[in-house]
């Protein structure tokens, strides 16, 4: 299973048109984004874009059913 990086979501400001890589393994030290630390594990980052500019809450416990977003 993925590592729990934190038990609270990370509030980030996202820009439309940019591509982001959400860390699914929990090992990145640049949470909630991938820093390549998943290498050698079964995990790969989730690449995503946002529909509009604005703040979002990204999952850091890595248990969300709505990745990369926190589902509470
Ligand atoms: Fe976690 Fe890349 S470091 S998915």
C-alpha cells in the first residue's frame, strides 16, 4: 500500500493548461507532487490537469477514491 504522507490534504493553487503529477506512492518529499521517489515501487504518479485556475485540496493519505483530490 502507499505510504501515508499526511492525514490532511494539501491546499495547492493549480493553473489551467498545466500538467501536474500527483504522488500516488506517498514517498515524495515534494508532497502532494511526485519527485521520482516511487522508483522501484509498484506505484506511478497520476498525471492530471485542472479545468480551471484555482485552489484545490489534493490527497496526501493516498487513500482517496477521487485521486488526486481529497475525498474526505
Ligand atoms: Fe510518489 Fe512519484 S514519488 S508517485
